[in-house]
């Protein structure tokens, strides 16, 4: 039997025709000898009407008995109906209940914790359906941008022996009698690959053992990372802003309905275009203090500070030239001012904050060795990373985009836990 998706039948061209559809009962009510139910599938919803006389008493009773989320196949005639949720109604001629459902536990007014505990069932909600579609389009658009701009996809290991972003946020795991860690970033491995492929990217999980309970932290998240030979800090930022706008435009084109269902301000997103504003770290500190914060030069910008600052922005903004002491050792010091490094964070507006961290990497051997010593790091622990500076080193730059942070902002969600199917946080490991 040829089944159509619901979105395919919600047109005037199909009105009056007989169709076969299938899905899950989203809502159901009985009015005398009629049963009205809303059927959902992966594409949309449609109201269906079953007449007791047409269905027969036994099947009508069976349908009346089952609850929401029962799966069903049916044949019926599509009719226009302005009072129906999506403007059309299916007058059912025949149906089969495939999988019964009773007492489905998720209803209205359930707490976030309850919905997280029952995430495996909450996935069926229209809200999660919309978020997952937007997320899927983001991943597709990321690949599209990279490939169209000459990047090669590659991958690094998930088991590693050293830190990229700091030892305090490493997850330690046993590895055949030795210590290993879950990767914080694929950056170092991507840097090895630029000497072969020049422009590389990966989209893979990263893990951070941060004991943070903010609305923007996950312990496991998806990381879109890139490294490019012969690039400087500004070159990298130009690719990033073009990438961000490309993804936004794809999502607006393909997922406008989902954005609107989530009450996202679509017009706000339409106005985002390149180039993004650049602000040096010292200027962002001045800006923050002018608007009521009390920060001093050398303070890091955490979740609270970025939330406050970016509520005053109407578009993403790059913050550049951070003090050397608050950034990892691999960032290249600015030759014109060695107190700062050639790096950038991309802050999303509307109070969301950092979604990208990137910058120019140290490519001179003596500079890297000096920075390792200053940070009390053992060069032997990074021998292969140091080797890259011994054999044909070149200027290069890269970045890491937290995909969930981007989806969180793009979809206008109130917490990052909604931007991933199964969030892992300091307090959550199931389901």
C-alpha cells in the first residue's frame, strides 16, 4: 500500500481524494457516534474523523478505548476544514490499530525534570520534533559549507592522553591499565592534518568535565572544528561569519515553519548578515562597565557576563585579542602587543553568549616551547604537537563551534538541554 506523509495531503490538490496515511494519535475525543483524533507523523498533523456507522461497532469501540500515542494506519478522504488544526480533515473509511497505547505518561504542565526523565517519550512532542529538524538542518548546512569551501572532512580519536583546554575538565577513563581521557577537542589532531590537506574540519563529540549548572553547559556536546594552513586570525573569522550566515539562511529556507512553531523571531534572524562587528577584549570590558558591570582588565568573561553583555547586541560580534593569561597556551601572541593573543570568541546576541572559540595558532617552535614553560606544562607530554613546529611549520588558524549552543540560540530556546536529543550534564546521565 502506498502511504503518504501528512504534509503531502495538506493541499487543495489532494482535497476530495482518497489517501492512505499512518502515524500516531496525538489527541482524541469522542462526540456521540463520532471520534475525532489528530494524527501526527514526522512531517505534520491532521485531524481525522471516524463515524461509528462506517467503522463498525467493534472497531469503533476499539478506537474509543485506546489512548494517545497509539499507532494507526488508515484510508480516508481529505476534505478542507478551516476549524481543523491544519485546515484539512480526513474522513476515515477504514483503519487498523498497529500498536496500542494506554495511559501515556506525558501530558500538559509536566516539569522539565519529568520531561528529562522521560526524554525517550518526550521526543515525540511537536516541540522536540521541530528542534530536531532544525538541528538536522544545521548539521547538513555545516557539511555543505565546508565542502563547498574546499575543506576536507576528517576525524580525530575520542581517547586521548592530554588536555587541550585544561586538565581540570578532563574525563578520565581506564584504558588497559593506563590512564586515558575523553577528548575535549579534536583541534591538535586537525592541526596535524593541515600539513597534508591544508583545510580540514570535523564534526564530532567533545567532553568537558565542567561542574557548571548554567543554562549553556553540557558535559557531552557536538563540536564542529576546523583548522586551515596559511590562515591568520582575520581569515578564520571571515570563514566563520560566512558559515554562520549560510546556516541561518538554510534554516530560514527549510525550517521556517519549525522556527515559528517555537515562537522564534524569524525577522530577527533574517537581518543577520556579514560582516560581524569586531571588538577587542579591552573594548568589550569598557562596554560592559558602561552598561553596569564592574570588570577589570584580565577578568575572564563567564556565562553571567556574556549573558549581560550580549543582551545589548542585535547580531553576533567577535571579541578579539584577549589577554594571554586567560587563553590556552597554543594561541599565537600578537607580535605588536605580546600581552594579548590573536584569538577570537564569537558571541551570539540576545543574551546567549559564546558559540565559537578560535584563533591563530603558534607556529614558531621557540614560541611554543616558551609558552609551555610559562604554563608549567611538560613539552614531552605534547611531543607530537611540538614536532609540527619542527618540520615545515606554517601560519595557521582554526575554530570550534559548539553545535548545541548554536542551535540553542538559533531556535531561541531557554536552555541548552533542549538543543540535543539526550543531554548530559553534571546531574544527568539517563536516559
